[in-house]
C-alpha cells in the first residue's frame, strides 16, 4: 500500500517516536523511507567562553552538522530494521521540507509527531504537523506522542 514514506526527525523524543512508527510501517509494507530534516543556517552568537570550550570542535556545533546527526541517528534506527532509507537535509522550514520531499518522491504517506507548541504559540505560529496536514500531497499520520 505504501511505497514511499516520509518522516521528519528533529532530534526530539516525539520525533523519535514518529521515526519508530514510520520505520515499522516501512518494514511491513516494504516501503522506502525518506528521512527529512531542515535547519536554519544561523547559530546564535557564542560567548568567548563557549567558543573557547568548543575549540577545534566548533564546526560540529553548526546547525547543519546537528541536522546531519539527527538524520544519521534516524537512518541507523531504520536500517537496523532492514528498511531502505534515503536522506534529505535542507536549509529552511521543516514543514516545507517534508512537503517538498513528499511531492518529489511521490510519497504515499508522511509521518509526523505531534510535538506541540503550547496553545497560544500553536495558534499564532502554527505547527509543523498542522502545516503538513493542510498541504500534504498524500496521506498524513500524526503520531500521538504526548
């Protein structure tokens, strides 16, 4: 039923639960799993003490490096279950990244966690699951994690 499934981890516990569900579904259906994450390219300013503490490892604290680690962790989890995985790391908005990959890969399903903002923030800013549900080119499964 599902040939391509998209999931978007962000390093949170709720996203890990969504990855686990997406992995289980991919395994059952023999689907290819597309692991997608997006990041903003700017780091907050670091104090002199923080820069000194990072030293030569400062490059590892970049948003892109963190995104690569998030994808690598999710990919490892899925491959341990025998699932074929393709990774996508992009700069920008997470919801747009998920939707773009789903559209380009002709995905049958997007899996997202319900990691939530608090109620006022959710109504003002929207949430990734809400944006995905409203604009997805395919089915969407919101994994209840709270």
